[in-house]
C-alpha cells in the first residue's frame, strides 16, 4: 500500500468509526479517543485529517447523507401517480432508517439533533430536512388536487413523516417498555405500504373537510 493509499485508508476508518459511535452515543457523549481506538489510529490523526471534533462531526453528517442517498435513493418517477411516489418516498425513508449495512445512520443522528441540537452540525441537518420537505410537499399537493394552504400542508407533511420517524426514535423504548421486537429492515415494505395507504386516506379526508377536493 502506498503512502497516499494508507492516508486514505486511515481517514476512511476514522470517518466510518466516528459515524458508528456518533450514531450510537450522540455528539456530546462521544470522545475523539473512542473514535481513534475503534479506527486503530492515534488521536493526532483526527486533527491531521479533520482539524477538530466539530469538523469531523460535520463530515460524518455529510458522509451518512451521501451513503443513504446512494444506497436507498428517493426515486420518484414523474410518470408514476402521486400516490405511488408517496409510497416510494416512504419506502426509501424507512429503508434508510432501518438499514444495518451502512456505517452510521443519518436519521438516528437527526433524531439526536432534534433532542439535543448542536452548533457543530452547522446547517447540514436543516438543509437535508428542507430537501425532504420539498419532495414530500410536492407529492402532497398533487394528491390533494388543489391549492393546499401552508398550515394544512405542514400538518399533512408532519403526519406522514412522524409515522416513519417513530420507527427510529423509539426502538429502545418499544423493546423495553412494550416488550415488542424491534422493526427490522425486512418489514420496510409492509410498513411503507401501510403508512402510505393510511396517510392517503387521511389526506383525502382532511382536504374534503377543508373544501379542497
């Protein structure tokens, strides 16, 4: 292995190790020493490759976003009915949340950021959320076949999204307090279809009550 390849390998090990530990423990409870121990690197390597813990965390957020988008892209085909695009969006989101094959999980990191926001994240999380909102709201507007006001659009969007995010936010609590096995990746399609069908019925009812359809 060349020197350049060795540097790239060390940097990648640090990045992947940090992604896993930040996902498990959150930013505040993760130390640089833990990351380096897992990566088999010395502490100086973090400063060399990333300059600081904050900068490493931001790279982890970018890395886990890119990893999720590459592995489970939001493939929303324009020729498909909006109802199917909603299903495919929800399916990709659940697959991202439930996947065990990726190094770290952006959506678990977002859950931790929502509970304990960090300055270290910069605008990365908010920008990613804004992209999700744009995709989802475009589909909802088409489903409602009408000009949905911003307040109703927000409620409909949150109603769909919260069903998906509950699966990642509450795994430990569900297992501990409800004595239920965690939802697994293989369950993603069944849950995506249920959430899509349930949400479509709710959207149509809400729009009907509001005189929009």
